[in-house]
């Protein structure tokens, strides 16, 4: 690494302005990750009359598209950084395109029929996913470039998760509230899509300003830039990244399993509210129970990470979430308001599951730079975002497959049905046992993550 690059990458105390601008970007991340995962499958099955299995395949197809384009966007973002000195261009493009695409996803009326409705939702959601990836991949790359400090990255990502959990509450509770504001569900979904898309886009635009802050602290010369130009070269760059970085493989495997676990709970929440708690509006209280404790717990996980290390704090959060999710299985035999208490415990753990791995990723990138040089953060985050997408996509797929296997009955808006007991049991299992098992499995991959504070401090000292 050049002397110039080393001096620029030395540990930096981040200003409150930089932290605030970066954290606001989680309005976009939280909105996009929460609202489609919460209501899109339900919108398809219970508003457009699409069969549960087909609804799951639609959501999965859009996520597969994410997986295909994220590594390409990551490599292109690295090239843009080398060419212009900033990753801002992609972020702004995604922020401007997403509001319209997001609104169109929920603008399809039931009168179009299940087939036309399903195709329209798929195309709109594909466009939404593309716009989001243009923002998200470079956004996740920025912490590694904003500072080289182990603790400053925890501080930066901790505040980001405070905003993220607030965004989850805003969209998880406010989205369904907008949808149910009137008597017409078609207009309700459209209102929800328009308002949510605008808020997501504004959050993205604000956060894009931190790309210039990162550019001022990072010196990437054309000699160290990624030069791949073909699709094959860009994918191979991602595979090489996985091959050479054992810490990245361990952290990514853990994160994917946990995204799958939380994705199943997210996709199942509306079904639990409607058929277990017997109130469609109860999904709002489920999200309050999840996010309220998470807002308060995030600073606590930051303190724990400073004392025992990020990886140990991450394991503690994973164990707590596993126990909380497993306890929800008792809703099969005794559903009731106690479910909110278990969800609240999961919310405390969820705060750590969001902030800690995101604070560990920049450490992995910095560690890799010692041997491979700077300017490849986008390649890492392209693979990372694709992995996260896989987890959340398969979570929604797992729920839809469970519903299909247990006889769930899809309906169109305004029609009332009674679900079979087997379907209700399947809903509970996809909200409890399945995420608990997946979270437990993630602890096995986390054991292979061997970077510690001393390793990262050694990188920062050598770069100074």
C-alpha cells in the first residue's frame, strides 16, 4: 500500500455530521428490507389471489436477480471510485429511481386477475431491487473507507442500526397502518407504496453525501483499481475475494444464515397476526414489540462489543435470538398476548445481529487490504449484499412453501375464509422453530471467524 493511501486510511474520529448522514441511509435500507418482506407475499396471496407457492416464487425470482447484479454493481462501484474518486453516482441513481418503482409494485389492482397481477408485481419489484442495489452496495462499502478504527466502525454502525431499527418500526407499523387507513385495500396499498417509496428515496439521497467524505479520506490510484470489464471477470473477482479471505467466508456464511432466519420471521409476521393473533392489525404491535427494545438495546451492544470484542458480542446476540424464537413454538397450543414478550426478547438480540456483523465487515476488508491493496471494498460488499439477499429471499420462500404444504387458502381482497388447523400450525413453525434452527446453525460458522481487535489494530498501526 502506498504511503499516501496509508496516511489517508489511518484511524479517524468520525464527526457527528458524518455519522448522522450515514445513519439516515438506513431509512432506505430499513424500508426496503422490511415492507416488502412483511407485506408483499401477503399482498399477492390475500389481495391479488395469487397461490402461495407462486407468490413465494415471485419474491424469490426478484431476489435471484439481486444476487446476479450485486457483484456486478460492486465491481462497477470500485471502478467508479477509481475513475471519479467517489461512489456517489450509483447511490444517487438508485435513490432517484426507487420511489417510482416501489410505488408501482403495490399499484396492481385485483381486477387484473392473478396471472397479470403476478407478472406486473414481478416486473415492478425487479426494477425496485435494481434501484436499491445501486444504492446499497456502495453504501455498505463506505465504513471501511471512512475510518480505519476498530471502535469507530462499531460506533458508526451502532448509530446506523439505531436509525435502522427506527425505520423498521416506521415502515413495519406505519406501512400497514397506511394500507388500512381507508375502506378500499387497493387504494390503501397504493398509498403505502407511494409514501414509503418517497421516504426511502429521501433517506438514500441524504446518505449519498457521505460518499464524498469517504473519498476525501481514501486514496485509490488507477494502479490499484479493479480493471475487470467483462461480466465473467467481475464475477471471478468476487470468487477470488471469497477464496483468499477466510474471515470473510466465515462472516458471510454466518450472516446469510441469520438473514434466512430473520427473513422467515419477517415474512411470517403478517400471517401470525392474522391467523394466530386473529387480527390483521396486530402486525403493528408485533413490530412495536420487536423494534422498541432494539432501539434501546443497540447502544448496549456497542458497549458490550468494546469490552469483549465484536465476535463474542455477536455470539451472545445470536444465542439470545435463538432462545426467543424457539419459545414461540408454544403458540401452536396456546396463542396469546405473551407472544409479544418473546418477540421483544428477540428484538433485544436483533439490535446486535444488525450492528455487529456490519461493524465486522469493514474489519475484514481492511485486513484483506494488507495483501491485496485498497479499492476493492465494492467487490466485498457486492458479494455481501448478494448473500444477504439470498437469505431474505429464501426466508420468504420457506414460509410460502410451508403455507403451500399445509394447505393455506389464498383469497382476493374482500373475501373471507377460514384456514385449516394444519396451515395455522405451519405459520407458527415458520415463525419459531425454523428461525431458531437456522440461527443455531449460524453459530457454527461464526466459530470460524478468527479476527480479533489486535488484528485490526495491527492493520491500522501499519497503515499509519
